[in-house]
């Protein structure tokens, strides 16, 4: 599992969204879920913290960004149809940042503004929601506060709007319901919402119905509005009538197996209907862009052998049968996107069950939005990170058709590269794609990209493949700087006393300044800023990719430092001035002057927690009080070696917020130790309060430096209430222990699955598609599972478990990493001299080999530019490996015959947030070569003319089989 100790995060299931970030390259949406471990008080002891101890501090010292209030409240009933939605956080949040992480269903446009407090954000819809409908809001993980603390998990809010004057609507489990599915023998409780002008003689009539009347009632318009025609009760059998019904009455429905219509009627006619289907049969459904997988079961006995007939329907405007067939156990049916499947009806033993799929307001988890064989994956970069007026921008990209990360080179096509918004794009270039999938081009820097005040500003360059799929939002981008006038009145340099630090260190920054003539800036004042951002670390066993980051957030601002008579000064700052218990990148900047004549110096460095790292591994997230928490972890040295026999303390922390104050209470604690392989586990019964808590594991390296990792656990009496059925990337009831942190192609993976009961579950291995599936019998307690890791499972997948338990449908899962080392190329660059004089030509040899050291015939991009342009960045180039080989999140649909219609289930979404971008200096290009090829020995040679300043060279190596590699090297100038 990736531990991404960063404030920037992006996850967009199934949607190609790119983070705009300064530098060369692109940050693609295919990221493992970030796990930002940002905490204020650094660990000071390995010994167990006393249970019951508290820490009180200002809210900015909170572990994570948290939602503390909403208006309307969760599960509110009768909210105004034009009600603004206010979300209150524990920390100040910028409304502009929330926009990128916020989704609302039904989809509606609106504005984001600051509320009455800096912690409140208000979404005001531009139109009213429908009366008597459910509204579902999701704020995605990765949103950061103004202080840079991240929302660790998705936050979901649902409420229902007031019913229209003439209507009656029904709620099930606080949510508006049109169809409720229930297991045989279980009661269904509904709440009645009655409009103000509904006659007082309204009654509820319960009819025994069937598929022939259910399907027409669920037809809908293209825009998703269900039919308002009265239900034809002539073909139904009246079984019950309840009179004297009042607003907010709760009604319990208990009937034999079958489909029922509960109709609200008065002397004026019908006012609303809810459908209820009882059955002792159940069907699980998974769907990708090519097929539908179903699995049938007798809910009473658990038997998975009943035979079902099944039909799939499109209910747009009329009832249209799309697919049909029969199955026993499991089966799949072809359903190439866009199959437009709204609902399935399965029949067995004389009973019918309804499985909602893409019907409007379906409670199913819907993530499929396109044909993956037609979905592009694009890496995009430019020849420099910044441009001034009159400069020429050169770009390069690599296009593949994703096909669920089983990449293929497309046929001859063009990629659209542009900047600016429609319809007034500043640049629009159609770049032809070469047979190997590469494309390149150039354009003059547009005047409209520059700011009016002459300061630096961002310009986002987009790339997309023209798609015939209406819902294909695959869009990729990179960010460059439109540089204003830079005429510094001097030169400022910053150097640090160490190449890296640990949190307990002090950073000593040496600052030197000279004026335009080279004389010392004696007695002059420079302004010091210190920035902090997360530094990504990953277990040594897993693939890792490095990419540039922003400087992050300022933790020290405008500190005035006076240079001495020689133009020098020393500024010291705590390495952990940000007060984070996490690895971080710290940047010290010094500025002399203002505006276009300002001289800036900066230096970035990594501040580690310690010489060792601890990683909490993927494990169960939801527990009931009294259950044993099982949380495995590994301790590694920074160099990758495992740390055996390491004493580790753990604690469960509860944090409460009151205004700007946070109070953290330790509600459980203990100690453990790693084994001879550096592995350890927290294995203890949780006896604390029923609230979300943070499990913290912490230790010390040999020098006494503290390190830790943190994971949020959800404690609930009813675990099913914590997450909707659409959440299948976490473990709720089951624990799964893999025998490795990451696997390789050809490995045999061994998993120990711990189940709370003996049961059958549908096991499926999923990413964008369903790769494998089968019924899996589990014993109560531990069961063993063996899986061969086939090539299609790289670079990772979600092991998903779907099942029925106690009348509820559940789906949960575990992300599994598969390394792609066979696809990663090594690029070695050998200059002919250690340094060059101005005017010389550098002769370089490039060698490309595969992971086993064998030579590779590859195509190279060579990019050279003034090294000073990126002197303020630790990493200059985005990773092409990350773009293609980071596992995509699960992007499949999930439903069952215990899912209803009325409230929205899971949906895709995502966003990003940035800190202070690293300053980019103006500079000139040195070399730009596309289509350089290596010979059979993996060698290529290039020449680079040397001007007056050091040159940075970036190399991208690719093959048609999507083997990828890159390298950077600086050529020194004497």
C-alpha cells in the first residue's frame, strides 16, 4: 500500500483527470489512494501512551481535515428544494479548493462561497432540487485545509427534500425510496411524507403486483424523470388498506414473498407509490464495459446452485428487453458499453427479484462510463517548465489505448493539444500520432496566457483523444508557467548544511547576496519563507515513482534577515517547523527586492521522521466494539532493509473539535514488536468509545528519532451503516492477510481470509474490468485462498467480496499491488567529460536495458534546457512510469437484488489541490530530439551544444510494448 505523505491527492475512478503541476510532464489520475499522514505533535516516546491521556491544542494541529457539521443535517427530511448546503470543517478551508472535490446527485451546477466562519463552505445550487427526492453529496478524500491538512476518506451526506404539495413520498432508512428489496421474512419500515395539499382522507393501499406492472412504473425519460402516470391497479390484488395516515407516520410492511405496490390514494386519486419486493432468493451483479456477471443464491439456505432465468431491461421511455438467459451458480452475459441496462429481473422457484443497475436514482454503485478499449491514456510533457513572451513551446506525448491498463498502440490518429477554455482556446493543435504512439509539436506562446500585471502565472496545456463516446471525459494536462518580466537586481543563493534531515534536526541555511555588479548586498534585508509539503514514501517491496511537487504551504513567512558586511547571513529553523509527524519536503527561500526586480534564492530538502519508516499495511477498516483489531505493519530502514525486533507502541486516538480547539484523547494503547522479517501486527480487542479513531503505530530508530504511521478506523455498532454498498475498496467485516506486500507476475499469492461466519461470497478480481470471479466458500474464522498472478492483473487489482448477510447486501475489498518491473526500463547516460566549457559540444552515450540488464531497442526523447530553470525543485520531471503503471482504482458497477431505487449509490469523482508552486526561472532550450532510436545493443549517441550555463537533460525511453523508462542528468559548465 502506498503511504503518500502529501497534501495533494487525486482519485477519479474511471475518469481521466490530471493534476496540473508545474514542471515537465504530467500527473495522471491513476494514483493509488493517497494516505496522507499529517499530524502535529511529533512522537516523543516509544513506550505506550497512557490510555485516557489528552492533548489539547489549536485546531491547525489536528491530524486530518474533518467534517464536523452539515446543514441540512445527515438524513434530514423535508429540506427546502432550494436549500444551500453548508459543510463545516474542523479547519479553515478555501471554497475554491472544495469545488474540485465536491459532487452532488442529482447533478446540478452551483457556486461555492465562504460561510459565516472560515471553516464553513456553502454550496448554493443554481436551480432547485426536485421535490420529494434524495440529495447525495460526496466530498472526496484529498481535500486540504488552508493549513494543508488532508481529508483522509470520502465524506458522504444524504438528505431528502420536502414533498410537493399534491404528492406523497416514501422514505426507507431516511432515504427517498421508489423500490425497496428485502429478504423473505423481514419487515420493511417506511416513513410517509405527505404534501400540504393532499386531502386528509389519504390512505395506503397495498397490492400484490408483479413484473408486468413494476416495469412500466419504472420507465423514465431520457433526462431521468420517472413516469408520473397513475399505477394501473386493475391487474393487481388488494391485500391491505391503512387509513388515517398522517405526515411522518412510520409504516411496517410484512408480506409473503412477492412484489407489492403501496399506493397513496384519496378521493382525488393517486398521490404516490412505493414498490417492495420480498424473496428468499438473491442475485449479486457486477458489470464492466464488456459484460455483466451475476451470481445467484438461496438467501435462506446459502445454497448457490438454484437455477435462475434473467432478463435485462432498458426502461427509457418504454420497457425494452435487452438481454436474457439462464444460469446456475455464476454466469456472464455480453454487455458492451453502452449497454444501457437499467434493471434486471431474475426468477427462480416462482419468485422474481429486481436488480437495479443504471436506473435513475439507483442505489447501485455505478462507475462504468465508457468502453475501456476506446479510452486513452496519455503522458504529456513540454520542453521547459516556463516560457516568456515570444518563446516557442515544444511538447511531446505518448498515447496508448488503456484497455484496462493492458495497453495497445492505436491506429493512425491525432491528439488534440490546446490551452484556454472553449470556445476561445488560445492554442489548438492537432498532433499526428506516430506508429509507436508518440506525438509532438510546437506553438508560439500565446499572448493571452500572460498576466496583465506582469507576474508569473500558470498555463495549463491539455491533451485528449477525440472520442465518439459521449461520456468519455478522459483529459490529460501539464502545467507550465507563463513567466513575467524577470530582471533581478542582484543574485541570492541559499545553501543548506545537510543533504537531508530528520524531524529533530535544525536546518541551517546560508544566504548569500550580491547586487547587479557582483558586489555584496552588505546590510541589506532579505525576506525568508519556509514551506512544507509531503514527501511520498513507499514500502521497498512495491514499485515507486518520483515526480515533482509544489513547495506546499508556508510555515514561516516574511522573516526579515539582515545580511552582514560580506553579504552573508545564516538562518536557522526547526526542520519540523510544520509540526508534522511525517516525512516532508522543506523549502527555504530568500528574496531581495520586490516585483520584477526581485532576486530569489531557494533550496529544497527532504526531512525524514527518522532513519526508519513504519508502514501500516492494507487491512480492515470497520470494527464493532469488543472486536479484535488486526492491523499489520512493516518497519524498514530508509535504504529498504527490514528492521527486525523493533519495539513498536500503538494507540487509538479520539479527537474532538470545539471551535478552533482540538482535544485528542488516547482511548486505548499497548506495545508490540516486529518479527525477524520486520513485520508486526496490532492485534488487540478495541474497548473504547463508538466513534472514529486513529490507530497510530510509532517507534524510534537507533538514534532515538521517532517515526509513526496513522490509519483511521471506524467503530460502529452496525458496521453496515458506516459505508454504502458501493464502497468495495475497504474491508468492513472480513480481514484479509496477504503473504506479500506486492506481487510479481508469475507469483502465486496466498491470502488468509478471516470471516465472521461460514458463508459463500462472490470473489472477483477487478480494476477497470472484472478479470476473475467465482463463488468462494468461507469457513467461520480463517480460510486459505491461493491465486496465480497473471499478466492481466498488473499493475494491481481490487480483491472484491460481494455477499448477503443477515438480510443485507455487502461488498468490500482489498487493493493488491502487482509490480511491473518487467515493463520498466533502465536508462543510463554517459557524458564524454565531467564538465564542459562554454562553446564546447557534449557527446553522450545512452544505454537502455530491461529489468534483467538485457539491451532494449527503444525510441528516445531527449530534452535539454538551462538547469537553472529548475534549480528550486528536488524532482524536475514527472514519471512516465507512474502515468501508466500505477493501478487504476476499481471502475466497475456493483449491485444486487437487495439494492433499491430512490437514493444514489456510489459514483466516481475526484479533484486536486496544490500548495505554493515552486518558482520557475527563465531559461533557454539546449536540445530537443524526438525519435532517437537505440541500436540492437541498446545504445544511442547524441551531441549537445554547451552555451554558458549548466544544462539539464531529460530522457524518455519507450517501446511499442509500453516498456518505459527515464533519466535526468546535469552537464556541468566550468
